[in-house]
């Protein structure tokens, strides 16, 4: 099971329990509307979570800042289209 939370350009995603795979269609379904409305997507990752940070960077998020708890990231475009493979 997973949860996707959004508020304006901000997006947060979490999984619970059994491992769950996020598909390219899922990524497009959640990110494209935010990109279309706000021109970017914002998220943050716990500073000590290397796996999540790697995943966000593979999606195309770029680091915009950090504090003692979080790395702040912004995405301005998807790194793949319907004709280009996702690198995840």
C-alpha cells in the first residue's frame, strides 16, 4: 500500500508494509498534473535516507537546499516521455 500527498507544487510519497513497485504510468499520473499547473514539483527527503535521495534524483529531481533534517528537491520536467524509457 502507498500514499501520495500533494499540496500545491509539493508532493510526498510513502509506502507501507509489503514492497510496492511504482510504475512509469504511476509517476506520470502523479507528477504531470503538478508540472502542468505549477511548472515544477517540490519534495523533501530525510537527509540520512540515501536510497530515497537516489530514487528522487533518478526521477529528475535536483537538490535546491538542505537543512539539518531534509534535502529539498525540485523537478521541472520528467526525465522520460512516453517514447523514452525510464531509468528506474
